[in-house]
């Protein structure tokens, strides 16, 4: 996986952190961590968007962020586990993987599977 995709995955991980922080932060330190996660998340998204198609980058960012947020809510914050949620997350992740596979890298022709 090249650097831009790694930045995008890292941005999504930080997105999960700040989304959880927005819901669960109670102290100044937690709010500070949430703000830092927002800054890092969007910085990495912007950096990866310089080299990846913006629509693809944003779709992957939000897709991984959504899947991660739901997973964290179930594992750490006792959100109700529903099999339907897992099924929808798997469909979402299949779409993200499909976008990754169909996005041309630098130097390859558009539409060529990487």
C-alpha cells in the first residue's frame, strides 16, 4: 500500500477518535485530544487528496471512519450489537476496497485494476 493510502487509513483512524471524543469527552484533556485528532485527521485527508482522486479519498475516509466508529461504539461504549449493523459495515467495507482496487495509481491508466 503506498503512502497516500496509508495517510488516508491513518486519517480514518483519527476520525474514529474525534467522533468518539465528540460524544464521550468530559474533561478538558479529553476535549484537547479530540481537537488534536480533528486536526491530524483532516491534515492527513488533505495530504492524501493531493495525490488520490478527492471523491475516492473522501468516500474511503468516511467509509472507514463510519465502520470504525460503529465498531468502537460496540466494543468500548456498550452500544447494542446488531447483526444488521455488521452486515451493513461489511457492505460498506466492500465498497471501500472496490474503490481502492479501481483507483488508478500514478502512472497507470485510468480504469486499470491495480
